[in-house]
């Protein structure tokens, strides 16, 4: 299985990016196939519904999404929703999400926004028939010190999420 881990935060001190890197490091140590896409390292055009799809970076990420068996999206939560970069990424890569297993890692300022990823997840389910892993990782600032994840329970939950996504994707691929 090829797991694509996408870090959507553009903040250089991003906590969701720290968690995404933790997931990728765990994936590599487990011997599974995967890629890490850090959107701070790749400028994407805003989706204009027309010329954006011909942009070389759009073509690159659309290919990565299409070729992935499953996707783990790491995003900060702003205003009770995923960030605008995650939304733009979805708009640019659209059909590539069809029938993919998708999981979420979220970083937020407080506990009150833990359900905020559901609008994005609903869109994936309804528009692209994505299978959403019903367990996602949500962490607040208390799980971090400086640029490190210090909450071992959050780290364990990230590792468990990686395993669950791969298990879902393997199970679904054997039935098709």
C-alpha cells in the first residue's frame, strides 16, 4: 500500500506538520510504502477552476494523490474548519481522491474544535466516495514543547492511525 501523508500547514512552526512527520517516520520504520508531501515546499496556485489545473505543481500533486492507495491529511484547524490550503489542495486534486481511504491529523488551539474536520470529510465521502477512517488524531498546544511532540499518547495514536489506514486500504483492495 502506498500511503501519501500530506502536511497542509504553511506555518514554519506548524504542530500539524510535526505530527505528519511523526506519522511518516513511523511509516518508514514499519517498512511500508509511502510519500511525504509538505506543502510549504511546493507552491500551489489558487484553484480558479480553469488554468490552475495546467500548473506543473498541480499536475505533480494530482498525480501523487491519484497514485496513492490511501491518504493521511495533516491540517491545522482555523475557525472550526481545516485550513484553506487543505481546501485548495482538494480542489486542485479532486478526482484523485475517488475511492481512497483517508485519515486526519489535526492541530488546534483548543479542545472545542475536535469535530471541525467533519465538513471536509463529508465532502470527500459524498463527492469522491472516499472511505474516512472514523478515528482521527486531534491535538492541542499542550502536546508540544518547542518544535517537538511530547505527548506520548498522541504519538501512539498517530502510529495507530497509520496502521488503521493501511489495514483499511489493504482490506478494500482485496475486495475489488
